[in-house]
């Protein structure tokens, strides 16, 4: 790709980080399936361990296939650099733990992916870290929750499965006013729909398993460093660069050296390869996902069996206005939730589906349905489920890229079986 020209997203998503001349003319990054790499001299290996070369040593540290994906994702999100991990939760854990120590506090929205909620509410407590969860879209409440111990603000671009959208621009302004970074999980939006770093965020995380890979065939995550945060001494007195890696990427170096390497959160090269194949069609897929989802939302609104539909693309949705502004009219995401009479109706509906898959994933080319209350959140107490907007009558639908008529027909025949 011509480095002197700024290509549009739909072009960069295909060509960013491509290096056929380094790959013997191949136009797909090779899968470097090797545990370690040969060094010709002792001096070169020493220099590489010291961080003075970009050579590879051992797969748990770096891998050429993974590095290509890291460069591509950093480009797409407008970041300076990235580290890919074995799962989205590995990325979230590493991104946060690089910022937090025993006695520290953080502020997050209360609209969180299930495992993120458990990490913040249960696991971090064991390490003496307190995370205050407030209404994701209430910027005033977010600001009030910040105190002298706060070292991070964490939000999701589109809440899963609440479907609320915080004002990331205002959230970034608040975070920076208090000298803390804004970390954003951009999984549900993808960089096609939203690039939080351009809105002021400092760190972006993804589960690459979802829309970035797009086919349900590869698991992974990524931490992307915007490279612009100044890391004030009064908030981050322990935040020192390693060896000679100074400047704007000190944070990502901390993620990599302290957590990625020592926790063993390596991405499998095959999964990086599959994710890159999926990325080639990200722009096309997101267009279709979002077009289909809006059509499905409107269809469900017309069905008497459906009590409510929750999708930011509907004009009466509380986040519709902020979504229009942040996403610049490109769309509203590829997932929605809707309500039936009760849990029994949800079970009967799911059991009647013929085309739509019933499984625990999202962002796949295929349309996927699940009843979160009785599956991912089955171990949560009722009060917590209510706080997270997980109700017995809710179905979560990740809308795929099939013919929308077929999706609606399958939804329709399953609704018909409920008997009105």
C-alpha cells in the first residue's frame, strides 16, 4: 500500500499491513507456526531481549503473523500500536491490570458484557481493586464517581446487551480533566462504525472473535494504544517505561511485558490468520449487518407477540441521537434485543427457530439468538440481573448477513407458534 496516501477505511481494512514483498509474493500473511526463532549471533539475541530490535524470540512474546494483525488493527482504529491476545477477556484483563494496583479504584459504565462485569465486580476485589459502576450514559454521574484513587474510566461503545451508547467525546473530556485514561470496548461497533480514539479515547479493546473475524471460526482479542495520553506523575507514579522503550508507547509496553508475556495470553497464529481473512470483508459485512438489523427491528415492532424492541436505530430509542452523532449516520450496530410475554414464551420461540442459530456468540455472519437470563446470566441473582437490564422476557438477536426476508420469515414462523 502506498504509504504516502491516506486511503479510505474500506480500502485500508483490506490493504493495511500487507507486505507481499516480504512474504515471497503471497497476498495473505503466512502462518508462522513456530514456538521459537533462530538468532545467528548471541549479540543479536541479547539486543532483542533488551528491546533494541524488532526480531522475534518466542511465540509467547511475539509472532510474525500476530504482528501483522496488530499493525492492521492499530491502523484501523487510528492507534499507534497494538497487542493481540488469545481472547477478548484476556485483552480486557491485560488492558486494565496494566493500569491498576492494589488500593486503586476505577469507574466503569454499568452496561457491561457478562464476563467484564464479573471481572470488575468479583475478581478485581481479590486484588484490592474497586470498580465503581454508574449509569453508562450519565456523564455527570461518571464525573462524580471519580476520586483521587481513580486510575481508569471504562465504557463500551454499545452496551451488551443493554444497547445503550455513552457520549464518548464527553466521557473523554471528563477523564482527561482528572488525569485518567478512557478505555473503550469497541467490540459491538467495530472500527467501521466507530473509532473511539478519534473521539478522545486513549485505549481500545476488542474481542476479535466477533465482528472483526466475523465467521465464528477464530478466537482472539486486542489492546490498542492511542499513544497520546501523558500519564501524569501524580496519578501514575509507578508508570515507568521499560529499558529504552520510552515515550507514547510506554503503556502498551507495560501491557506486553508485565501481563501479556507473564500471563501467557498469546494469540494462536492460525487465529490471527483467520481474523485477517475476516477483516477483508468487514466493511461489506457491517453494512449488511446494520441494514438487516434495522429491517428486523421494524419487522418485530409490527408483531403483536413482541412486547418491546430495543435497538438504537429506532427513533424513540434513548441513544438514537447520540448514535447518529458518534456514528456519523453509518448505522447503529448489528445486534438488538426484544421482549416476549415471559421466559416460557422465549424458550418456545427459540425452540421453534429453523434458520437462526441458538448459541452464545455474536457478530457472526449467521443470525444468532439467545435467552441471556437463563444462559450467560443464569448464576446471577435477580437484583444484579435487573440492574444489568437482563430480564426473563428478553431475547438477544445478533443479526447476520443472510437475506433479510429469510431472517424475518424465520422469526415470523417462530412467533406464529406462540399463538398471539
